[in-house]
């Protein structure tokens, strides 16, 4: 499935609506904390709920999303290596797995670079690194879809990285100061 700009814009709106409108109302509730615990099944693989509780602002949420994406990308590299060693894939799929292995290895580096740029408040640079991750992930998914009817064996992993990247990109774009218009 392609990742459309309309979906990203909709996702950004829902994300900001949830964290700007709904979260402050929950903090005012007199209900016990145990009734507000999120269900871990609703989060991508690797989500540590304790680390999320430390992210009290947009910057913290972006860092959590990027750190989770690093963990997911690293786990995906290991999964791809296991898949390649299994001997159950044809020549086309092995080529796709090799491409995805390279893509995810580069994604780990890009994500770490994005975290560093984000923490230094170089939001434009962080945005560029995150866009590289999303493009690589889409390319991995599309490689499997060519000439094949069944879903990619990395569909879940690709989806998780794209979701986490979307969260980080939404926040980065929100925090990035507007570019002044060029004078003629």
C-alpha cells in the first residue's frame, strides 16, 4: 500500500487533536490512574510505556518515536538476516530481502542522525533524515509487490516504521520555523 500525502496530513491532524485536546482533559479527571493505562497491544513492537511517560512535550514525543523506530529497524535487520538464512525464498524475494537489508541498515544510521539533529534543534536536517527513512521503507515494500500477489513478508515491519516516522515528521514539521519568503 502506498503512503499518500493525504494520509500523512490526516494522521498529523488526528495526532495533534489527540494530544492537544484529549490529553489535557484526561489530566483533570479525578479517576484513579489505573483506569488510564494504555493497552500495550495498541503500540508497535518495542514500545516501552515507562519511556513514553517521560515525554511530556512534543520534543519528547518525537524522540520517543525516533528511538522506537531505531529499535524496530534494528530488529528488522535481524529478522531479514534470519529470513535470508532460512532458504525458503525464491530468487526474486532474496533480491528484495538484500535490498531491504541494506535499506534498513542505512535507516538505523539515518534515524540516529535524525535524533542528533533534532536534539541540536536542526529540524530541517532531522526532517531530511526522516524522509530518507520513509522513502527507503516504501521502496522496500514496493520491491516485494512487483510481480507478486501475496503481501510482503515485511509488511508489518514496514508499516511500523512508517507510523513511527510519521509521528516524528509531524512534530518536526510543527517545530520547524517557517522559511521566510525569497525576495526577488
